[in-house]
C-alpha cells in the first residue's frame, strides 16, 4: 500500500531524527491511570525476579550489570539483557530484549521479541514480527505483525504501520494505527486505550465496549491500493526530462560554449577514460566528503562538495545528450543550434525511455557514469590531446 510505504519511510526517518529529541511523560489524569497500571506491572516483574535474593545482593548485582553510555549491538542473533544508562541501537535478524533502558531504544531486525523489558523513553522498531511484552514511554513501529499482550504497553502514544496488529495491552494516551487487520481483544482480554484511537484498515472493526476512553476515528483503505503509473505520468516525466536537458543546453551556450566543444571531443575521442574517471569519481567523492565531515574545519567543504556532486550527477545525462547531438550534427556538417537542440530533445527522450524499460534500466546508470566522467575530465584536465601524434 502506498500510504503504508510513506508511513514506513517516515518511521524510518524518526529513527535518526529523534536521537536528539527529548520526551516528557503525560500529565493528564487518564494517562496517569495508565501509568499506574503499567508501573504496577513493572514492579511485579522486578519483584518476581528478585524475590529470593538478599536486597544487598540485588543492589550489588544490578550495579555490576549497569552499562554506562550508549550501547550498539550488530549481530544475527541478539539478546539485550543489560541495564543500560543511555540509548540502545540494535541491528540484527532475531532480537530478544529482556533488559532495561534508561534512554531510547532503536531496533531494526526481522523478528523482535520483548520479555518483561522496560524502556524509560521511547522505542522505535522497524521489523517483520514484533512481540511487545514490555513497557515504554512511546512506541513507533513499522512492521508486518505487532502484538501487545495484556498488562504491557506504553505510557503515552502508539504510532504503528503494519499488516496485522493485535493490542490487548495498555495505551496511556492515543493510538494511531494504519494496517490491514486490527484486533483489540483476544482470549477474553481487551485493549485499554485511555486516549483516542485513530486507525485506517481495509474493514472497520467492532470496538470492544470500554476499550477506548476517548474517541474512535476510522479511515477506510481501498482493497487495491497498488500504485498505477498512468500514461499521463510517463508523458509528464518525459517532458520534464526533455525540458531539463534543453535548459542545460541553453545555459551552456550562454556561459560555457567552449566547454561544450571540449566535452564533445572527450565523448568522441576519450570514451573509455571518461567512463573510468566517472566511475572512480562516483566512489571517491562521497568517501572524501565523509572524511571531511569528521573534522570540524572540513565540514563546510564537505557539504559544498556533496552539493556539487549531486548537481553534476543530475546534469550528467543531459551533458551526454548534448555531446551526442553535437557529434551527430558534425557528422551531418550542420552547425545549426536549433537542429542541435532538436537532437538534444530526442536523445533525452530516448535516455528517459531507456531508464523505465524493465531489465535494461541499468544502462541509464552507465550513461550517468559516462556523463559524470565527461564533466569531471572537462573540469580537471585543462590540456587534453585529442589527436594521436604522427611520426
């Protein structure tokens, strides 16, 4: 579903943006009731684990297991069972969380299972399957399936996009859900949402009585939401590509006419070197930019370099089209600028069509590399010999 894809992208971006975003707990009465219920559950879990231990031994063992600072875990199978005084970042296949986090938790995995876990701040998850037997401040999820069991949930808000969502736990404030199927009751248990429920699904559900304290808002999703590119979309995109190439050609005639001739000669006589330099520059420039970003002094240079890098890539196919058009006009012994512009439009259209044809769209990437190499050679090498020396 297109809407789901957009939501997943937004949730993925939140994994980065919210690294520096603070959260505060709710102050309203309904949220306070939910907080008390969740806190009571958390205390019961802790008491069950420590009921047979000496209080002094518990304190000492906890002190030894506290991880100070941010924790990063990157493996196939991960079990996060630590007490972390900071944020936790997890990337893996099968992830199990049983510990406690004083900051935020970020998880990207195939399957994520929470067992009596506690996250003081917010939890951000991008996964296939999520079983959230945990307590957190906020929960943001993009997944295939999500299940929140009884007596577990969030102090504040739940925002979720997925396929199958099952909630019989506690939501302290509002729940915003976008899914195919939604269930708010299971085995006689039902959800406790103390705020509003706003959801989008294929069919409207019957909300259990007393499960929602606030308002319920339903937005239907069409059964077939697959994106369909119409002929009009293709035509508009093709016209955009042609106009863009013609604008580049016009600007080049006004400001860098000599560069057009130089790029044309590079295309005609230095085809393979241009492709090699383009491929090399395409890899090296991002690496150099990252190295510059590490140093405070080089940060402005890095951003400038990346901006120039993106601009040159954007105009690379247009430059290639201009060069090929000049070569054709030279073969025809025609120096008419209007005729050249016509060829620029035709070749730009052919490049656009090449990019949208299945299985051979990668050829457009080769043209991007070639155009990028032509521009790079034109900028870096002032004196290029295009004719072979004669004996």
